[in-house]
């Protein structure tokens, strides 16, 4: 169903929007979490509890991820999809992916593994170091070039929908902060379940809308980005969705990481503009050595591991 949603701008045609039913249970009975500011309304299904964007922008959400600008921008990315600079987060992400790759290698040594949403290939590189056989799916042409030409690793396709993968191809499939971007996560998980061997492992990380920071900030939770994040899971809804498409032995864990202090300055300036003057003052008087100090933080991401059982609809 396509409709128009007013943005309130005089003389500007509102973007085309479309309403969708709950991706988990199919119901159309929702309560509003946050009204739309022109990019979509965030709602929660009254029947199963899944939170999602509806109505949402009618255009294909995959288009924004193909842009070179999605991962690298020349200025703070406030109000724009993607990262200020993905490469600047290397010091945060690369060690984290190394720990996850080692964990997977202990469970599935030597596994053939597919990462969906591989970005610049940090996890793929670490997976290779851990003795795994990695491949990636990534929409960004710039990131594809990095994976193929610099890391010399295979890119299977630009998206889940484009990938032609035989059933039972992979031992492991991983998605890091990606499932919330999918227009049809249940359909995507069903497709991935078919790509896995019986007993194959899926690893998913995603923001937890029941986490402490989400509860603390409410409607202002920084993960509420309806142009990019179309779904908002908690441990119950992600487990139900995995179970519905043929996974069992589902384990949901906290997903902490170590972040330099400078990382938090950038994130708060980006996501909470009213705090910029205060953050700027604090940042100005903070010694450089303190800015580079890495501290362990769990701000609400969750890591989910599950195994392919029988395939159901």
C-alpha cells in the first residue's frame, strides 16, 4: 500500500510512503512509538511486540547502501544515512571482529562462512586469520573493491535478493548490525536458512530496543533511524523470528565492545545536536591520551547465535 505523508515543507512534494504489516506475525494492529518526521513512523505490533517502520519510504532501501558516501563522508553525518567515516572506526571494529571470528572458529573450525553486509571487509579479514573461509555480500561498490582488490576475498553479490546460492552451501552465516536494515528480515532469514548446511550456524548482532540505553533515551534513542533501520528487535522478537524460519538452539547474549573516548564524542555530537556545545567544551579540555583510551561499554547491542533445524514457512 503506497500513500503520501506530509513533511510540512511548503512547496515541497512529500515523499511516497508505503505501509507494511508486521514482518513477524502478519498483523496490522500497532501502537505508535514515534511519529514520523518525514522518513517514517515507528510502531510496535500489539500482537507479537515487533517494532518497525510503517509507513516507510516507498523507494527501495537498498539504493542508499550502494552509494560511496554511505560509509565515508567529508563532514559529520547528522541527518544523513550511514557513517561519518567507517574507516575511522577501524580501531573499534577490527579487534571486535577478531574476537567474534575466533569464537566462531572454535565452534565451526575451518568453516565456509558468508557475511551479509560486509562493509570494508574487516570481519572477513579477521575470519580468514582465524582459519575460516570467508565470502561477503555487500551493496557498496567502493567496499566491494576493497574486499576484492585489497583483501583478495570473494564478493558473492550486492544484496541478499541478488545472490544465487545453492542450498546447503555454508557452514556459517554472519550479519553484524545488518538485519535491522532489511526490508523483509523474515524473508532474508528464510533465504539464509536454506543456504546453510543442516546444523549450520547463524550469528546476528543488532540493536536491542529493550537495552538500558534504549530505555533511558526513549523516543530519542539514537538507533531510531527510520530511513535506515526498518526493524527494532528485542531478545523475544528476534528469537521468535529465527524460530519461525527454521532455527533452534537460539542463544541471545550481550554484545559489549571497547571504545575510545573520542568515539563517544563523535556519536553524541552526531545523534544529539542539542548537546554539541557541552560536548565540544568537554572534548576541548580532554587530553589527547584520554581521548584515545579504550573503555569497555555495553550500550545495548545484542548478539544472537542459532542453528539451522528444519525449514518452515
